[in-house]
């Protein structure tokens, strides 16, 4: 995905426009701390990725660990 398809939504999340693995039109990634609270990407230890259909319907939510 090229850089123009990603945009930061604030210090704790970003949106990626384009096809997603679940067949969605776009996704939103939210960066989280160990307690599940939104936190800046540079210090996050977890991530939540929500995939959306073109009409905004949630298709899939994935959680994962990031960093070292």
C-alpha cells in the first residue's frame, strides 16, 4: 500500500484506505498500552485493527502485540 493511502487520525490511530483481508474498503488501527488504553504509536505495546465495509459496517476486529 503506498503512503498516500495511509493517514494519521491523531496521535493514537491511523486509517488505511484500500482493500482489507476481510474484504473491507478501509481499516483503522488504534495503538494501545498494556492496559488497553489508546497511546501514541511510538510507545504502544498493542494494536487493534478494525476493518470496515464501504458503508462503515465493522467486518472484523483484530488485536495483536507490537514492538520488541
